[in-house]
C-alpha cells in the first residue's frame, strides 16, 4: 500500500508553506543528489487559460530542489495541435507571459522535445500498444524529476492527473499523435505543396512525392512524424481512438518517461481550481468543487486515485458544469468518460498501486 501525503487548505497557514512541508514529509529530498539536474514537469497553460498551476507554487519546489543541491529546470513538451505551444519559441513566450519567468520561479525553462518536437529519445518498453516510446530528451537526460500537476477534469481521459502529465506531457509531438489516434495518416491533396519534407522524417520510407505526397499504408507504422512535420497541414491530426486505448497508451508513455529514473521521481497533485477541462484550452470554466488541498507521493497511480477520491467526496459547486451535484463519480458525470482504465492498467504494469494510505500533514 502506497503512502499519499495530503495537506488540506484549512487553517491559518500559507498554502505555499504547506507545499514546502509536503516536500519534506514525502521525503523528496532523498531523490536528489548534489549536482543532480532535476526536471520539474509543469504545464505552462495555454494563453487565455487561468486555471493552470500558479508559478508561485513552482517557485517553492525550485527552492527546495536548490537547497537539496539540485539544479532545477522547468519543462514541458510541445503540443500536437497548432496553438501557442506547438514549437519551443512560442511555447517559451507563452510560459513567460503566463508568469513562468526566471525572476518569478528562479529556474530556467527547457522545452523537453526541442524547437519543433524532434528532439527525443526512443525508449524501448515493449508494451501492449507501444513498443518504442519517444520521450522528450531534456527529461530523459535529467537525473531526477518532480512532477507538478494541476488536477482537473479532462475531455479524453476523464481527469488529468500525474499519469497524464508525464505520459502525454513528456511524449514528443509525434508521440502525442500516436496516443491520440489508431488511424494511419492520410494526405489531403488540395493542401499538399509537394515540398517533400515529410519524406525526410518517415522512418519506413512509406512516403513518395510526385504531384502530391502519397503514403503507402502497407509500410506506414503510424509514428506521426509526417503529421507534425507537414508545414501546410496537408497530413491532418487524427483524434480517432477509444478512450480506454488512449488511456493505456498514455500509461505506457508514462512508464517510458520514468524508466531510467527508478527512485528518482516525486509527484505533487494540486487539487485546486478543479476546472472541467484540460489547461490546453485557451479558456477555462468554473471549478466543479471547492479547493481541496495538495497531495504528494512517490506513486503516480496512488496519488491520482487519492485525488479522484477526494474530488468525488467533495460537494459539487452550483453554477459549474457538473450535471449531477450528488453523483458518486463527478468525472464520469462531467465527461461521460470511464477514467478507471488508466489506473488499472498502470497498476497492472507495475507503475504503482491504487491502494493507498492518506497521511495528513498539518
């Protein structure tokens, strides 16, 4: 049974101080050796969204890592969709405009998969769905990692927690296409400019270009590189998949993201401003429950299970998007998505366990 440390928001004590105390009580200092380069995985928020984790919490973790002798940097990987975070230049600008400047957080930002999502390490995992997972190289080469997650609803996975933060969040751009779709890419002839850039990145030589690009599906392995490479959007992003399959793929990418960091990863879930949708949207709606608290654990499955349980036991907020204030499963009521496959599969492959002990930290 895993331990999950929990600090509620009651009492006349700073939430920032509680964050620092959770770092200590959870034992996260033990994962950092002097000189370790420490990735702090965080979502910088799409411009226009205000629900993402506040940089002032991140600063507390940065300070604790430095005191332990580590060298922290903030990181996230580029998005699959074309927005304000699909390349490192726009991503960095968005992060700084959302408050993640060095002056605020005390650490530099390194986009995990590089300028255009091509900077990754292929990690062999031989999973049920994924044999080789492409992980942002900045995270892969870091010595340790602290994962800071704004816990919330999600339209594809039911909720967005620690598992999604490292699985979808550390996979490179083409990896995100693999997680999002089971359908092989198609070329839209009217958009193709015959630039041939897709050929350079196709690992199976499945693409030829004459008047337009053509993909040989007998050779194509669905890696997604052509989709994220095409400058004209002629090879469209495909979102077609089953939610349970997507969840299992995300779990396998999460497994790959921490495979070379045994005993060197700690997780925080901030169950604050529990918005109904992902922070990738350029807006956010009212939270579905009151602010609950902050959790810390070495177990990503246990911390997500505990966070779900706390939300489900909380009173729903009137005026939010919750359809049923008394529903025993708020995320199911909110999204219609069964979120349990990600935790069950994560437990099955040894990523963590759903049984936990909640240790209250005052």
